[in-house]
């Protein structure tokens, strides 16, 4: 990151190579198409580029990156809501059904579906903690909140996931 | 977890070795090209402490100039205890707002106490100090003539607010609403300080309603301005 601040092109490439998959996973969501997510990732990188002077070598890099990514995602959501509220739908879309169990569904897809059922604030905390491997302190920095608030959100998310998994297991046993 | 095999399987996947994510190669190349095209060396921002000291210096400079301009009539009305306690409370609040502003300039900064708690603690502290240390007037006296203080207070808050916003915008604030409210709080606090040391009406009701009202209005104005800026930015980025 320090080399990137000094305008080393190889450092920039290395950062893009290492962080883009993480950002892609973090910014993708159940209502986004792949193209939407790619647009968000590009926008996020432009913001990171414009803000690179605010990174300090003494601070951890992931909270800095994910704080920017989080706000890019929030702005994307607001923008989509604004467009949706002005668009006239010509077709009626089918309503979302409650988690159908598909045979052969991969574990990763299944977990993704469970995570998509969580409120956005809880989902982002779980993604940062468990998928990206950030510490509680780092997640608190990235979400502009306190460690206590992050712990509480993670606890609520685990409870909801546990309930969803329990329901799914019960359904499997019955069928 | 102990009774559900599926839960254990999912949990172990969650904690297991990271699978290589599906790499969006086209995006990576495009991003790399864009970054390389505008890659220039940048100088990192100074530490939070130095940024906060800069905001406190702006606060102190404006406060000293404005009190000198309007005259220290309010300070002359206060006794030593009132003067010391009020100065300490206002300085502590200015330092907290300065730290909050400098942290908002850097994404991913540590935040041990939520901003809303700090604002609440300051409001409660100031109200308590004023209610206990200053004499209360009757209601008609409290309501009479106070609007002029609030009006002047809002006018006083505008130039330092603009200067602080200029410095804060040198960082990368993520939430315009939060930044607007914090700049509003800093400017309102500065205005409150000037009124406290210049206004000759040092009754508790007047201080709380008409001087304290400046801070409330400044925070609200800053929040609304931040919200408006956010809407403009969203519209610009719309495809």
C-alpha cells in the first residue's frame, strides 16, 4: 500500500490482483446481477485510488479498504432504490420464494442463500469476520462502529443462521 | 450444532481454508489500466492528533478574534467558578469534535465511543453546568429578546464552518451527512463559545434556549447540507 502511494505500478497491480476477489465477494448480493457487481467493484477501486493519500502505514489496511467498499455498496443500493422508485415496471416479476431446497446445490451456494436472509448490517459483519478473516477491532473500524456493536450484530447473525439451519435440517429429515 | 450434521458441515466450510474466488479477470485488467493511467505519488495525511490540533487551532483563532470583535461583556458578568467550569466544558467539547472530524477524514478509523453518545454527553454536561451555576430568570424574561442572540450566533457559525469543511474535505469522508452534522456541531460550538463570552445576559434559561439553540440549529443545518450533497453525488454517479 505504501508503494502504491509512491506510485509504484507493480504495487498497484498486486493490490488489484489480491483485493479484487475479496471486494467482488463483499459487494455481490442477491439482488445484484454480475454486471452490477462488476460496476460496483470498479467504482470502489476508483474511490480507493482517490482516497489513497488517507491511508497511514501504521494502520491496518483491510479496515481502510472495507470502509470504502462498504460505502460504495451503500451508495449503489441507494442509487438502485432511486432508479427503482422511478421506473415503471412493464412486467410483473415473480415473488421471491422462501428458500427452496434444490438437489445438488453446492454448500457454498447454500451458505450464500442463508447469508442473504440476514439483514445487510449483520451479513457484512459475518462476511468480514468469517470470510475475509478480519478481527473484531478491524470490523469495528470498517463499519465505523464499536467492538461491542460488532459483537452484538455477529451474535444476532449467528442466532438467525442457527435457526435457519435448524429449519432446513428439520425439512430435510421430514422429506 | 451438536445435533445437526448439516450445520456442522456448513460451519466447517465457513471456517475452512479459503476457496479461490471466481476471479473477474476483465474487471481486474480494466481497473489496473485505469489506476496506472492516473498513478501519481501522494503524501499521506498527518496523524489524527495533528489533524485534531489543526481543527482546535482554527476553533481557538476564530473564537479569540470574534470575542475580541464583539467584546468580552459575557466574561465580565461571570464569576471565577462559572468562567473556569464553562471554559473547561467548551474546550473539552471542542477537542472531542476536532478528534471526531479528523477521524472522519480517514476511512476505517477507530471509533471507541459512538458520536451520538458524545453529543448527548456534551449536551447533558453543558445543560447541567448552566442549570446549576447560573441564576434562573422568569419565563417572560427568558423568551424576550433572545432571538437576536440565536440569529447572530448562526451568522457567526458560517465562516468557521466553511473553513473547517474545507480542511475536512482534504481527507476522504465517507458519509456526507455525518461530516455535515459534525462540522455543524463544531461551528455551532464555536458560536456558543463566542456568545457565552460576549453576551451580557448570563441567565440559565437564556443560555440554554437561545445560545444552546445555535448548536442544535447548526447540527441540523449541517446534516441537511450533507444529505443534499449526498443526493447530488448519487445523481451524478447515476448511469
